[in-house]
């Protein structure tokens, strides 16, 4: 078991849950809020961020058609918060399991892009998944701030203080 990597994906799950909780309280106009330098509206960024978790799982599975269909299903119109939360819970848990079970940094063939197949290490796919979530959650937080809202605190210290009981220190 890869516990240190798993902890990073536990954070990912927690941060997604907190952001979805905060955004579920927004008005339709606030969900459509957008500012320069971000992916798009809060609504669009949430769908992209959560939906992309299935894309990373599909990449790790090297072409699993069920995962491919799930990844494609998130392209399109807004889903309601219940559906988005359900997807986030499932895909966050599956990313956590993938991280915990990473025993070797095996090669992963990414789907063809412009006629070429890219081969990367599984750790790269997990790194990209983790960074992608942090980047886009940050953009949603920036948008919330710029339109006059108070975004949730998603930093590592907040995550640590939310853990109960506090993790044991390993000296």
C-alpha cells in the first residue's frame, strides 16, 4: 500500500467535497460567474474538474471502454449537484484506490492524440490528476473571491485540522 500517495488523494476527495458543499449554496447567477484567467464559469469548471477524474482513471486503465464511456458522459451540459457529488464521491474513491495500489511505476499508454500514442508512467497520470484538481479548485475559489463571495479554505492545514483524530507523527 502506498499510504503517502493515498493521503494526497484523501485530500483531493476532501477538497472536492468542501468545494461542492460551498458551491451548492450559490445562486444560478453566481454559478455562472466567470473571471479572466480561469477555465470558465464556476459551473463549467466544476463539471470539468470532477468529470476529468474519470478521464484520469481511464488513462490509468489504458483504454477500458466502461471508463471511456463514463469520461465522455461528463462532456456537455450542467449536471445537478446531486449527480456531480455522486460522480465526485465515486471517482475520488477510485483515484484513492489507484494511488494506494500503485506498487510499481508501470507504463501507461494514453489514447492517441494527433495520430500518436503517448506512453507515460502511472505516477505521471496520478500527478496530473492531483494537480488538475488543485488548479481548477483554485480557479473556482478565485472566481468566488472576485465576484464578492468567500470561498472555502482548501489548504493543507485546513485539511489536517479537519482530520479527526489527528494523524500520528512518524519520527
